[in-house]
């Protein structure tokens, strides 16, 4: 119990300190008897109003100033505190004393405890810090080890995740997503290379076989001429395939760049005129609704390739009596234009829709063509490579038995100037 607490209790029982304060302080005096704890209370005139049981007379000077003071007399240490006037009592000076030996023993005991604690912390802090740092960096070490084992040929392994959602866990999730995309891309490239090799190898094998059979014996001039004509046609087909492969490769490498402004409306009308005879021969109605002028950034040859491929596909899969229509819708607010190529053909099954833009993909089982020989499955892949290279998008929707709609979205040229159409 400190001097302030003694003063508060004295105010509560003032002025009968001897009769009421003594019982209140007796438990403290008894419990601290070994320490010689005692209390004395004076007024501002230096008059003693209360002295606890067995309090020594240390001949201390009379209280004079309200400042906190302390005295060492003999075996005692005394603290004096000024207590302002309370509800009942006037201003008082309270002196609390205790034997110094006990205080010094307590201080030394506390010092020993602190030294032991400091020593423990001095030894354990580095060990605990090392353990904590190891635990914190263990996920990072696992990430580094896993990343070091990754190889383009083996991308099935993924970085470990702790599941606690911290920064390292988010890093692992981001890296795993990138690895998933990279694995998918590499698998697509492997499939692309394998399919390309097959598309090139089969015709070359057929050409070589035809030449070997021809050279087994002498042939007539018409027979040689027929063989050479077939070889020229086959070479033209292979050259066309190689050009398509190069175009897709340029798109993957980001080399397909818009080199000018193109009149999309003129390209559409010329393409419709080109396929008009074929559509009429097959009994298919071909029409276009494209406003003029409609200018987009790009390359005329490439965009012409897109339109021709889309019309060609639509005509091939539309039976007689059906229709193929091209419609363009400018969207000035979005600074883009949408070109719709719709047909009333046989449609594409839902399970094949996600794959139609894959290279060399042919949904032959559900989309039988009228031609005896199908394409190489690169048409829509080429269209997507060109459109995406010019900052656009191409999507496809289809319903079996009702038809297919291909939507090409391209950016328009702001403040365009008329561009002369090339022949």
C-alpha cells in the first residue's frame, strides 16, 4: 500500500484516525511485519496525527514542502508524499517507511530474475529467430526447388501451396496458372507441328510413289503430261498449305501488323461477287448488307483472306435452298465494327464448338462436305490469327440443323479518309 492510498483512507475516516484507520492498516502492517512497514501522517504544520503500530521514531525533519521526498535513516527507507485536502481531511503529509534490507533483497531478487530472463532471451532469441525464419522461408525454398526442376518437356509438376492465402501462396497460385497456360500452349504447338508434318508428309509420299511407279517403265507423252499436271496441282496445294502455316506462325510471333487503312465494305462486295457463281451453282442464296464507306486498319490481303475463308466455309456447309448472308454493323461509340457471316447450313454440334478454331481440326463426322476432298482445317485458325493481330475478336455460334453465325469484331479508323480500292 503506497502513501497515496493511505491518504485516501485517512480522508474517509477523518478525524478519527486512531480509532478507524488503525484497523484498516493492521492487515498490511502484520503482513509486512518482517519488512518493518509503518505509516505516519502529519498536517501541514508538522503535527503528527497518526502513527501505525510499532512505527520507529527516526527523528526525521518536519514536513515542509509538497514535493515528494525520501529519507534513509538507519535500517529504514522512508518516502514522504503530499496529499491534497480531501472531502473530510485537510492537506496531509504521509510517510511510509520500510526496512532497507528487505527492499534491497527484493531489488536483488528482481535483478536476479531479470538477469535470468535476459540470459534466457539472449540464448533463445537467436534460436527461435532461426527456427521462425526457416519456417517462414521453407515455402519459398520449396517453390525454388520445384521451379528449378521444371522443364519444357515435363510441365506436369506444380508449385506447392500452403493454403493459408499469404503472399507466397498467391505467388504459387499465379505461377501455377502461368504453368497451366504454358503447358496448354506447348501441347498445342506439339499438336500443330505433328499435324503440319502429317499434312506435308502424306502428299509428298503420294507424289514420290506416283513418280516411282511412272519410272518403272516407259510411258507415253500423254501419260507423262497427265502426271506432271497432277504434280503441279499437288505442288500448288502444298505451297498454299505452307503459306497458311507461315501466316499462322507470323500471327503467333506478333508480326502481323496493320499497315494501312482498308475499305472493308469493298472487300465484302468483291468477295460476294467472286462467290456469286458458285453459290448460284449450288442453289444457295448469297447476299451482303454492308454500309459504305467502312474503313478499318489492317492489311488488305489478310482481311480478304478472312472474308473469303468465312464465305467458303458457309457455302460448303449450306445445302441447296439455303442462304448465306454478310452484314456489317458499325458501332461508333465503341469505335469498332462487327461483321456477321450467317448461313442456314447443317450447323456444328455443341461438343465441337470449342475446337473449331484449333489448327487442323475438322469436325468431319458431323459436317460432311459436298466436295470429295476436305480442307486442311486451317481456315478458321488463320482467320483468328489475322483478326486478333489487328486488335479484333472472332467468335462462332451454331445450332445443328439451323445454321452457323461467325462474328468478326474489328476496330475502326477514327477520322478516316477515303482509301482507294486496289484492283
